C-alpha cells in the first residue's frame, strides 16, 4: 500500500539534486575517478529532463562564478576545486590514524577509548 508521504522517484531525485546543490554548490562540477560529473551521470542513467536541466543550470552558474572571480582557465579552476578536497582527505586520514592508534593503545591496556575530534 502506498503511504501518503511517498513521492515519485523522479520528483525525489530532483529534490535530492537540488538539496545537494544548495548544501555544496562548489561541488557541482566535480568529477569522479572516471572523469564524470553529476550531470554526465544524470544523462547516462536517464535521470530525467528536469534533473538534467537543473544540473546544467547549476553547472553553468558555478563556472560563470568561478570564471568571473578568477578569470582563470579550466585547469586552474579544476585545481581550485580539487585542492580543498585533497586537504580534507588528508585531515580525515590523520583523524582515522589517530583513532586507530588510540584504539590500539587502549586494547593493550584494556581501557575504553573516547575519541574527541579536534
């Protein structure tokens, strides 16, 4: 039985895409390890015209914003996107290492670990 709160899948995808864009607009043009962006995946997997159009608008807005703020080329813009991500990855790697080390020390002395993020 369909609940009253259920919404159609295509409408849900539009809502998710728009919510993610509002939460992190600078990530709209990021590419994965395959070199594909969210827009390219939306087209490839037939996410629907509304999703594709929303992603196109968001992508265009992001590139225009970056271009006007730095007058840089694509490689520079891409580097400006990737560098903060790499910094965050390094921070997460350090946090995982600290938690692992704390757990190992605690297991040797038989105590409980309480990790506090800095």
